[in-house]
C-alpha cells in the first residue's frame, strides 16, 4: 500500500507541497517573531527616551550654569551684542558672588522676620534658581533680539553692498568700506562686516561667509551667504543678484507682517469676549434674575 502511494506522482507532489508549505510557515513565523522582538526593543527604547526627555533641558541648564569656559562666555557676549568682551571673564564669578550674597541676605532677613527653617530654605532655593538661570536667560533673549534686528536691516546692507559693487569695488573692498561707514549708525552690522573682512584675510571669503552665517543663523542670512558664494563661484553678475535678493527678503518680511496682522483679529477676540461680552450678558440677565429671586 505504501509502495503504491509513494510510487504515485500525485501523492509525491502533494507531499512535497505540504512540506514546502510547512517550511514557509515556520520561516514566516520566525520572521514575525524577530520583527516583534525588534518592535518591542524599539518601543522600550522610545519609552525610556520619552521618560527621560524632560531631563535634557534641566541637564543643559545645569551644565551651562556650573561650567563655562572663557571662550564660551566671550562667544555668548558677542552673540548678545556686547562686543567689548573684556568683562566676559568676570561673568561667572559675578554670578556666583551674586548667588552667595543673596543667600546670605535672605538668611539675615530670616533672622529679622523670624522665618521658619523651611521658609528660609525655600526662599534660598528660589534665589539659587533665579541667580543661575536669569542671567543666561537675559543673554539668550538679547541674542534673539539681535538676530531679529540684524535680519530686519539686512536688505539695506545688501543694497549698499550692491551699490558699492556697481561702482567697481570688489566684495572684500565693499565690506571694508561698509564696515567703517556703518559702525557709527549701526554697530551690529558694522561689527559683523568688520569680522567678516578680518576672517576673509585669513581663511578666504567663502569660509568667512560661513562664519557670518554661524553668527547670525537665520534664513535671510543663509540666503545672502549662499547667493554670494554662488555668484562668486559661477561668475554671475553680483549687482543683479544682490538687488534681487534684497527685494525677495523685503517681500518675505512683508508677508510675515501681513501674517501677524491677520492673526491680530483672532487674538483681539479673546479680550473682547472676556471684558465686553460677559459684562453685557451680566447686565442683561442680572435684572431678571434679581426679580426672580425677590
């Protein structure tokens, strides 16, 4: 009987198909198991990362507050608009001196006002947090305002640079001239152009333009740097490129202003609802409610 079955080609074909299907099922189950383990590992990593994600700003703030080199402080002062950075080395000692002085003053006040130990500790901790974070937050806010101010004035600088180029001056000579002329009425752009001119003498114009973008990392400055580098590399007309770029930056800034104006109506609806609609509803409904209560 078995000999007849194994000699039958149809039975052999069905048996081969069965074992092939079984092998495919085993292989697919192994692949699914492997993918499931990989998915569980990724979920575990994502959960672990999400649980500790909120610690990153705290760790960064603590690291910045307690460890800062002289070069880092000079760079922070320059990015904030304080170009005379000889006082940068005194920033960290002054901050810690302010912290210790504030704690001593709070301890002295606690003795005068008879504070409890827990109240004194809470006020001292609040002062420690303020003394460590507020100076750095002030410098960061100054740096953001400086970027915005430079970005708004960038089209005028590009127009002046285009005029200088049109008169026959090179890019380096134009930057040298504008850095001297603009330092009186716009110290920020004058300082940036002066540093770019000094870096051009050392590392070349393209690297100096990259350093300029690192000092002011905005979209407008990136467009200016990339456009100037491409014009120098491919030999196109610098004057036409600069004038087109300044007009495009002005158009983008005008669109941003229009967007802010469009959002103003939605923002004004909140105080209108709170301070106008609710009092009107109260004035209308109050007499009827008072008559019903009487």
